[in-house]
């Protein structure tokens, strides 16, 4: 499972097991004031990195969950 936590100060991309174990975690600054067109490709790059690392360890990402906190426009 892959979880994406997009917050105002940081974005975390986490691979977890069905038992709730954190298998890997990548955290980057969110740069909330930057345009979405700049921020989104950075997030995608990190998601792909987590998926690639899981695959290299013979694990498959079966589900993705996204959490976005705070007011949205």
C-alpha cells in the first residue's frame, strides 16, 4: 500500500504493509505557495521512486491512498 500525505509544510510518501508497518518513507517540503504545475511532477517523481524501490524488493503496491489536509481551492 502506498500513502501520500500532502500537507502545508511537507509531503510524505509512505509504503506500508497490511499490518500497518512502514516499509519506506520519503518526505519532501510541500512548497504550498508554488503553482500546482510545478509541485505535482515532484510528487509524482517521489511516488515512482517508492514504487520502484518496492518492486526491487519483490513487493507490489496494491492500493494508493491520498490525504490532503486544510482548506482547498
